[in-house]
């Protein structure tokens, strides 16, 4: 599998880091009840694990977006909006990966317009090498190399979200030719 993909972050490393983030958020928001908002579908696994690692009363909500034009254009349409008012609430936007920053900048602007008491970002992966728009990520899981990654919620053609670890794809042509080329990863622990 090494010629197609390599493991970047093991399941153990991810779980340890998520627990660390949960402890930090619990400390920073002591006495408050933040709303954790994640963007479906990629951040759902991270959101669930992070929520269990936070030792506070929290509430959750979800958004779903669809990109217009190029995937990294930052022009999005909201497919599923929040179900509750976040005005005067402490909000933490949960992201699977911060890439160019364009889409995240749009989401943050949209959420700021709803006048939360505070708004912070918690991203599992930060692919800063691709950043176009500066963004402030208060809670960062891992720095991510400039490679296509999947697993732990991140997918390719809706496959591989259920990997408990994250891999970097080394041969995108092979994956494009056969989206199931990495299927053995679904059965191998890391």
C-alpha cells in the first residue's frame, strides 16, 4: 500500500490529540456552554469524538455546504443551515481540514453575521501550505502536508470516511482510475 498511500496520523495519535483539544476547550470555556458547529460530512467523526472529550455542557448543530465552480473557490451554497439561533452564544466551528481558507472565511463571515458572543475555529488538520486567505485557527489538531488526505471523515468519492486513521494518497492517478484502489486499507489496522 505504500506506493498508493502512507499513514500520516494513526488512530492512537488522532485520539490522543482529540483528547488534548477537548481538555483545552474545557479549560478555555469553563463556566460557559459553547455551541459546537460542524460542517457535514467530513467533520462529523471529529466532531463526535471531540464532543465526548469536552467536559462541559455543550450543544451541537450542523451545516452542510456545496461548492460552486472550483472546489477551492470559496463560493458556496448552504445546503443545510443551523437549526438554532447562535446570537450571544459562544460558538466553535469544527472543521475536518483547513485548506485554502476561502470556504472557511465564507462560513465564518456567515456565522459572524448572526452575532455570536464569540466565534473560534477548531480544525483537525491545517494544510497551511495551501492557504490563500489568512484565517485564525485557535484549536489545531495537526499540521497537514500539501497532499490529498483521506480517512477519519475525509473521503474520496464518498469512500474511506470510516478509516480510523488518516493517510496521504501517494498516487492520485491510481485512485482516480479506481476509487476502490485503497480498499485494503478498510481492513488493515494502523
